[in-house]
């Protein structure tokens, strides 16, 4: 069984992206960062597929968790830890 994958799409100018990355680092959550500052096709794809139009856009096993504020709440409540501990979807 592989560990759940956390992927965060970011932009270099985004303070919320930097804070979200720091929160994941502090929580010890392994994550991949994808800079989409100038990748407008990727931004459009994410918005089209999820309705999420801002960065950061944080995904767990391909499912959108949300942005910075959602991450803060998931960490505060322990929900992110529970989701990371759950087996990945088949």
C-alpha cells in the first residue's frame, strides 16, 4: 500500500500558498508542490474539473481538499490526519 499523495498547486506570488506549505511541513505531511504561476492551461483544467479557481489548490489522492483556509481547519480538527491514515481509494 502506498502513502496518500498530497499535491498542492501554487503560484509564486501567493502568500496563502507559502503559509499552506509551511503548515504541511510543520505537520510532517509529505507533499508535492506544483507551481502553476504561468501555466494557464493547468489553472483552467483545475477550475473546470473542481470549480476551485484560486491557489493554493490542495489535493489528497486526486481529490480536492480545498485551499489554505480548508487546510487550516482540517489540521485543527485532526481530519487531515484521519484522511492520511485511511487507505487510499481503490
